[in-house]
C-alpha cells in the first residue's frame, strides 16, 4: 500500500521522536504520528504472553482504528536468575503500571543477595508493523548487560539506571540519548523492522 503517514502505538512523545529518527536515518520519509493524534482511539490491553504478541495487539488495534499502517513495540527487562522475569510484566512488576521507582526498588531488593557473577540480564524489544488489511511483520532486538546493585544516572527511564551494557562501564541511564539509541534493544528492533516497512508500504 501507499502511505505518507505511519502511526506509532504510544502516547510517549520520546518514543515518537526516537522512531522518527530511526526511520529518517533509513531514508523513510513517512510522517510519523503518535496515538495522541487520534484521541478517540482507546488504549489496548496487553494480554499477550510474549513481547511480540503484545506489540502485534497494539499495532493491529491502531491500524484498524485509524485506517493507517501502524507500528508498536513491547519491551522489558529479562533477568537470568529470575528465569527471564520481570519480562512482559516489567512495567508493573511492583503491582502498579508505570511506577518506575517502585519497580526498580523491588527488583533490587529481590536481587540483593545475588553475587556479581550471576547478575546477567538483557533488555528485549519486539517491534511490530500492522496494515489495515491484517498484514503483519515483527522484528526483535536485545541489549545484553549486567545489573548494578545501586541505580546510577539520570537519563532514560524504567530499569535504565541499573542495567550496564556489556563492554560499558556506565549504565543505560548514564549514556547520552545518541549512545543509547545506537545499541538499545528498541533501536535494534525498529531498525530490523525497516525492511518490512519498505516492502509493504510505499513511503
């Protein structure tokens, strides 16, 4: 299909800016709109059991509601010694959705006795593209690292202050936005989705 606009299934202005930069770097000139450009579109319940399922739920719902191609992502922190948790429950690990401080405090308390050699973790992201006709594509990205005992840095959000990427001596929250985007799970997932955008949409 031909489209001069893509809709991103988030009301987070930072995510819209980030994806606009990634698509722009790839030479894709479609105008990117956040979900807040369509105030009548309800938020989607994330009932999937994987990042990919949740991303597809959001992308399909927005494509159907707007009649435009839609992209969405779902992401979280996966901790080795917790069997991959918090995973899809990352944003509500402490019980209330989006309470970053509480989620971080609970995670650090749970891992307080875990030694340095067993604090491996990674950020995971699934990015999905859905067309109004039901066509879909998914791409995934990961950022491997280890977990600090205390938060460090004031940038980013979520669990960024405790994940130190492999090969780095800083946490994700201590990296500049450009440094983080270059290696982040979300950046990798959306860059991997670019060929599908080119394949399915004339932008």
